[in-house]
C-alpha cells in the first residue's frame, strides 16, 4: 500500500452516477448507503456476494458479483479503495473512458460537504470515539449522519444518513487519505508511529497530522496526556484555531477519579459531574472525555451528553463479548498495535479485578508491522497471564523471511510455560480451553481473521 494521491473533494451533488469498485467493504458500503438515501444513483461490484450486497440492492443500488469492464456503463464517478489493484478491469475501463476516479476518502469528503463535519483522528481509539460520539449525539436528539470504521452495536451499521446538520466521520491516517477531509471540528486522540510501511519513519507520521490540522475549520479537540497529540496544540493555535484539551492532566475537560466497574468504568469530569460507561478501561474514559468536549462545543448540555454516553454499549470488535462458557468469558478486540494491546489487556485486568486470569490470543497483522514492533508487542503481551501468538496475518503483504508469530512470542516477558506460538490456527480453541479456568478472561486480538476464533473457543469450552 502506498500513500494515496490527494485531491480536493467534489460535492456529492456533482458526483452524478457513482460506481464503487469493492462496494461490499465496510467503508465503501457505508458511503454508498448514504448516497442512496440522498437519492444518488449508485452501482458497484464486489468479488463475492454478501449480506451487505443484498442490503444495498434493497436500498436501490445496482450491484454485481465479480468485476467486469462492462459494469462501467453510464457512470460519472468511480470510487476505489486502496485495496483495488491496477489490473482491475473496471478501473481499466474507467481510465479508458476518462471517467472521474476518486479514492474512498474523497467520496467521504463529498458526502460531508455542506454539513457540520466532525472528524475523529488518531493512531488509536478512532472507531470507539467516533461510535461513542455518534451514539451520544443520537441520544441528545441531534440525529447526525455518520461513517465509522466499525459497526455500532446499537444499530448494526457502520454508516447512515441522519436528519441533523452534523456529520461524524472516522478519519483514517493509514494512507494519508484523512488529508482529503476538511472538518469544522476535529478530534486527535493520540499520535504514534504506525503504518511505517507507508510513512517510512515516525516524523513523517507526525507531519501528516500537522498537515491535518491545516484542514480544520474552527476547533481542534486533543488529548493532552498524549505527547504526540499535544505537539499539535501550538500549531493549531498559530493557525487561529480554537483548541479544547482533554485528559487526566491539566485540561479543559479534565478526567479524575477513574474507577473500574466490571465491564464498565466511572469517572469524574471536573466542574461537570460523574460519568458512567458500559465499556471498560481507562482509555475509554478518555475517549468519552473527547466526546464531551465536542458535544459541549456544539452547545449540547452536559447532562444529556452524560446520558448518551451511558447508552453506548460498544462497537463491533472493540472488546466485544463473544460468549461465556465454563465460567470463562471470551472477548474479541481489533487491537493490532502495541499501545492498543496494552490498553485492552489493562482493561481486561480491571474486569477480572483479581478474580481470574487474562489469556491473550494475538494474531500479528502485517509482516512490516510485526518486524517494526515485535519487541513492543512482546512487552504489551507481558501484561497477560498467558499469551498465545498466531502466525502473521499478511493481508496485502507478502511474507518476509524471519518474520512470523514466533518473533513476537520470543519477546514476551513471561515464563515459557505461559507463552505459546500457535501457527496452526485451528488448534487454538482446544489450546485455550485446556488452559482456561473459571473466572478467566480470554481476549482474541488482531486485525485479521483471529476474530473468527471467539465462537469456536466458546464452543470448545462448552464441550469440556
């Protein structure tokens, strides 16, 4: 994957008939849904059929299974994701016909045009914070449009068109495409080194966020506890932006008295009141503080925002409960960066609260990320009582010599009896069931197909 070429977005009403190559993807399908609800003619294709394709057909889209040049007929705009290869026949035909071709982020920017755009950026916490903000605004009656990188538990959707003037979007920095967005308000949760296969070095990552600040219309909300995010404050102020800070340090929205409450957490917002969440972890208290900062900036009363946050029950693959069997609770997490692993494992420890152990099942994502962060992954997994490491989920990357799950397993500071390298994914449910005891938490972690293991682990535990 390479950094996408940045272009200024075209307003949605000027896109004409829109064709999505890879329309079944979570990000692409969400934008297609919004355009359909606005009455825009939409077509698309995907490599295989899915429930999402069926749903889009029911909304009025013309959807094809399989890619063919003939699908590019009477099309004004073609939307592609970074996963689409140059050899795709539809992309080739669009180039031959000189049809406008835009990346997904430009299509997102197009549907945000004319709304009060709120973009949530950061190396970690984007999906949860965007989801939390969406639910809180819905409960406050603002009925925002939204486009999230995951699915809301409350609606089962990752994107939808609302009746209000606000549009909430997750801003993806992985390929630099968040620089196509021009939000009125932006949140930056944190800035750390990641996606170094694209950026090359950490400073290039920081520079992309500096450039993101230049795209903001009025207000930057940032976490002062994170050094990378805090670096943006003087840059934003120099541009004349309003800066609202949040965190446990000296901040405009200051979080204090954080208390774990089983699968939730409580905390105080200085000068405002107490907040209760139904999702665990200190990091989620900070995510909620970002939501409060944005909502207050929009003029919403704290009491309504607090109640909206209480109604948030999570996003798919963000510490998502998969089942309980034999007294063992199984959860699934999208965590695929060392900081994310550490946050979720700390949250898991809060949940067990000394009454059980934490068993981490981790699948590294991308060979390049595994090579860059093997030691950091190992250190994070040391927060578990036992760790099982799968082989690398390569996704778009080819294997690299010497880079495997064993590289991570060898860096975990636990006794060897408590660490397993499991290259055979099918053997993992039995391995976990043989180790887990009543009161334990099992947490499957990673951005690949490790998410499929949760139900199998639950079934294996039931069978014991």
